C-alpha cells in the first residue's frame, strides 16, 4: 500500500517547531549551567568554588603553557633560586583566538606603574575597557557571578546596569597617593610600585608578558602547601596556583600568590563576588587547593583596593 503524502507546508511547520524546541532546550541547559543552586546561594564559598568548574577557557598546563618552577625559598630569602624564566611557553595562537584574553591584553599598557602619578584615560582606552566588559559578559563565570550577585540583591539584575557597576569597580580611578593614580584593575592585574616595592600584580598573563619582555625576574617559588602534601613537599609544575617571589625591573615583590592558566573572566568574576559580597576574608576550595581569598577596600568600601588568594594548609 502507498503512504499518504504529507503537505509540504505541514512538514515545514513541524521542522520549525522542532528547531524552536531544540533552541529553547539549549537555552535552558545553558541557563541551568550558570544559575546558582540553593546550596550555593546559601554558602558563598561554594558559590565561588563553582566558578572554577565553569572556567571552560582556562589554559591547560603542559598543553597550553608550561612553567619551570626551579628552586624554592623562604619569603625572607633574597637570593635568586631560579636561573631561568618561570614560563617556558604560552600558546600564542590560542591566546589571541579567545576574545577575553585578547581584550585583557589590550588593557595592560594603559597604566603608569608608579603610584603618585595620575592616570590619563584616553577615549580609546575607555572603549577598550567597555569592549572587555562586553566580552566578559558572554562567558559562563561572569554570567554565573551576575546571577549570584543579583539573586542576593548585591547587583542589578539588568545586564547593562551590572556592566556599569563592573566599570566602576575595576576602572574608576581613585587615590592612593594622589588623585586618580590607581584603580582596581591596575592594582590587581597590572601591578604598581609604591615606595620602592611592588604592590598588587597577581595575574599570570601580566607576569608572562613582562617576563618575556625582560622586565620581570622570577626568583623562585615560596613552598605552597597543598592538601594531601606535607609542607616540605615540592610544588608541581601542573599546579595552577603558586606562591612566588620576583623582581619587576628594580623593585622586588617578596611574596605573591597567583592563579596560573585561569581565564580573565574567572578572576574578574571571583574578585567581583568577593568585593560585592563584603567578604574581607573567605576560605574556599579551588580545584585541589584550599585558599583564603583576601579583599581590601578604600573610600569606606567604595573602591576595590586589592584582592588575591593565599594558599592554606
């Protein structure tokens, strides 16, 4: 027997419904991935830890980049425990193929590293800031941070309003020694020099670029402690959080801790959550590490002065 013919219009309508359902289902799946659950909304540390699992643009050690830890040392030790650079390589093609990394890179040369020197923000630099924020909000860590913060009443639920809040947190200039000589982004990610010492500078991308350009001298690691290891064990070159010492041109940073390989959106999301949640110190898990996130403010809490991790026992 012959099968009845189905009108072409009905076939098209059915296909359209299937496509629509598929798209809605995909959107729901994506939304579910960046929506905090009840446990995370009730526990700030667990919410922050979720960011680690959402960081799909994180670089993989040994594949996308490699480091040479070399010698370890105590914080008080000033001798150089590393003859070579920390970074062996970073995958340049992958780096510049990722919008948030590429935008982040464009911001790093917008600042005077000396405090006490007022910053001048050009129209182009302001546009670079906004382009970076727009790209950030396309990523899962930032979408999750927005949902968490808006759900707690700590940020607007409107995306554009949230981006304006992000601009204030990270790029609005404030005073350290003189008016308009610093910002949250400059201190945390780029680094500053004050009274002959390096302050801030907690970002692996900035470290790699300055090291490659001959302005950073890696001095060795400061014996991080990881769960399941004794304090005397050596760190692993696959670790994505290390404590180290380095010199930035003539000035020394005796100790700093930084994530390695993480995306710009991961760090912006984590530090923004810490700042807006009002957590000065918060213990949490990130991957295999127990860390203490420390956040400092200026201007009666209006400005983000510093934010960085410390490795715990």
